[in-house]
C-alpha cells in the first residue's frame, strides 16, 4: 500500500517540479472568478454598461488582429456552443430567445443611419455569397427550399394583412 502511494505521488511530475504551482494557479483563478461574480452582482446599470463597452472593445480589437483560420475556429466554436444550448431549450425558451433577438435587431436598425444600413446590407450580402461558394448541391437545395417557404409565408401574411385593411 505504501508503494502505491509513492507511485501516485511520482506520477504527477507537474506537481513535483513546480511545487504545486498548478494548484495555486487554479486557486487564484477560482478566487478571481468569485470576485468577478460578486462585483457584477453589486454593479449599477451604468457600471454594467461601462464594463460591457470595455469588453466589446477588447473583443473587437482581438477580432481585428485574428487570422482567417483563427476566425473560422472562433466562429465554429461559437456555432457549436449555440447549437448545444439550443438542443436543451424548451419551446417557450426558444420563443423567448427569438423574441429577444428580434427586439435587439429591431432597435439596432431603428438607430442606424442610411450609410450604416447600406454597409450592413453589403456585409450581409458578402457573407451570404461567401458561404454559398462552399456549399454542396444538397445544401444549396435545402437553402433554396427554406427561402421559398419563407417567401410563401411572407406572401400569405401580406395577403391576410391586405384583406383585413380593405
């Protein structure tokens, strides 16, 4: 039994060589996380906005210097996280998420200038074209089917609206 204990202690060279540094580092990280949670819980709305604005600037700065490969990896991870969280959500949670997204995009669009709108639409068009260059025939067919379905729904809504107003 004593031999097993010695072998267990020797099997972790990180702990031996750095005198427990990984443990200390983890403790420091946990402490920082707790302090962050505590300060966020007590912050005012103005402090929250300042913190979020600083975080946004840091994110934009890091995104500006990232390579295409790093960008693809970041977007892939983001997509996986989003899909993972959506698989576990209920229909009610889904509706709430979609409603919030619609409100955010609506408020952003009401405050944008004509020039900003043109830039946004141009970027959207470029992203769409870029994603289409790599799509398979099957993916293209699925995309077009979804587009046709959305168009039919929009036309139906338009007809209903016109029928109600006349």
